[in-house]
């Protein structure tokens, strides 16, 4: 309920935006580098996403998609994030 704005990659520009706006009425910002720019350009808030994926790569069960249902895959993601955050809190 607190979520109001989503930053998405340019690859999600068409279907994702339509779905999110129609279904949830959230604002969507597309993060992309300027067309005239060449090479690596750091993008706003991108590091949080990359860091989160990096954390998940350490979880062995998430290395490949072995779950039979979407619900069990979502549960594994929740368990992985919970264990990551609990480990960070207890250290």
C-alpha cells in the first residue's frame, strides 16, 4: 500500500508499464542512459537492484529455476531475502 513509484529498466517499457498503471495505478519511471552517451553511465537507483541480485546469487537453490510452481518460487525468494536480512541484523 505504501508503494507509489517504480523504477524499471528500458526492457520493461511496453507491457510492464501498461499492467502496472492499469492494475495498481503506480507511477513508473524508466531508467535509461541518454542516447548520445557511449560506454558505462551509472543510472539512478540501479545499484540497489544489482546489489539485491548479487545477494540472491549466493543462495544455492535460486541458482537455477527448479521450482514447479510460481508460488513455490516466490516462497523461495522470500525465504532467501529473510535469511539474508536476518544474517545482516545478527552480525
